[in-house]
């Protein structure tokens, strides 16, 4: 999972750099020239992969959260009878 997260982080960093370059060009008044078709396709593919990975991570986080909530409920239920006897 760490490798996949680092791939996602790398894609996000590349996207951030690309956006920063476009913003700098726009701020300087320089014309923004489109990249090659291959570059656009690569970036679109990386973005789609990053979005898919983001959804996977969100799902994994929700599952982990639900499992933790269930474990907390079970622990609390196990402790309740002991509290009443005390």
C-alpha cells in the first residue's frame, strides 16, 4: 500500500508542478502552448489512475473506520458488565 500511495503522491506532485508552470506562464503573459498529444494522453492517463487510486484509498479508509467502530463497540460492550458489578 505504501508503494501505491507513493505513486499517487508522485502523480499529485507532477500535476502540481504542471499547474504551477501554467500559472507562471499566465502570470507572465507568455502564451501557453499545448503539449504534444502523447503528453496530454499520458497526463490524462496518470490523472485517471490517480483518481481511481484515490477512490480505492477512500474505500479502504471507510472500511478501516467501520472496523474500528465495531471494535470499539465490542470493547465497550465487554466492559459494561464489569462496570455494573463494581
